[in-house]
């Protein structure tokens, strides 16, 4: 059974029209991450939550925001999608800090197309 | 942050062949993981291996932390092994996990 669930799996949005991607987890993990992966590239970390503490990567555009209303759910909001934001967005979780030896578990990803 | 390079970038194997994938990192990492991304995009964790050797079926991995590299061995490859293999790690004390450049593997019947 899937433990990190992302919805929708496929999303087509218009240029500039806000979009929200959701992620839920059944693992009760403390840490949740959002990664962006463009075609033929490695996943790139956008931000992560440790419980309610939000950690934004320095190079994450302001256009990307996130919410974590509770342990199980995390949302990625793209306020004004541009063509360059077309990518797969991966949600992931870990029980604790990765530098403490915690494995990361990924969802199946949400493919975003901007038209 | 750390830099993670993988080689080879692309690999085509005949089914049944063995292969070795390499991951080099620019600085010490205390959390080294190998992932397989299948053709549908799902990333599956294969190994958490900050040092030493681990085996899981036809796959095994070795990390030599003092020399800043890790190897992933695939034996008796199958078509289902196709996809992209990533190594990823975080620097000492850092939460951010940096992914390597990836090795795209195609196993042909």
C-alpha cells in the first residue's frame, strides 16, 4: 500500500493560473519534503518541514509556497506558474533528520504541465 | 553544499549482464542513499549505506567514506532494472539531501 500519496498525479494548468499539489503520508514521519525534477535532471530540493518548522532552500523562487496543516498532509502552491515550472514534483518523508541516518520515502510524483 | 557525480551517465546492458555504478562526492557525507527511479517516475530507496557493504538480492552497494565514493553492483540484470539510478547524500550536520547526476540504465532482452 502506498505510504506517501500525491494528488493529482497529472496536472495541466494555464500560464499564471495558481495550482496546488497535495501530499499525504501514513508513516507518521516528522519530516516532509518537496522536490522539483525536470526532464533528465536530478531531483532538486525546494523546501522541507521538520514538524511545523519550515525550511526554505535559498534558491527556491518566491513563486513556490508550502503549507503543512498537520503531520499527515503537506501542500505545494505555485502562485503563478510559468512555462519553466513544468516538471515532476516529488513529495518525500523521513522519520527524522537525514543526517541522523533516516531513510527518505518518495511518493509517485505529480507531473505538472503549463500551457 | 556537496557535489555528487555519478558514472557512467548512460548504460545499456544485455539481460543477464552485471554492472557497476559509481558515485563520487566532493565532501564527507554522513548519509548516503541509493535510489532507483523507474520509467514512471517513482523513486524507490535501495540502500542507506553511509559506509561498508550491504546486499539485497541481486543488488549490493559499497561505500568507502574515507575516499568519498560509493558503488552499486547489479548482477544478472533484468529488464525491470531499467530506469535511472541516483545516489544522494547530505553533508555532515545538514538536512539537505543532494542528488547525484544519475545513471540511466537500459536493460535489453
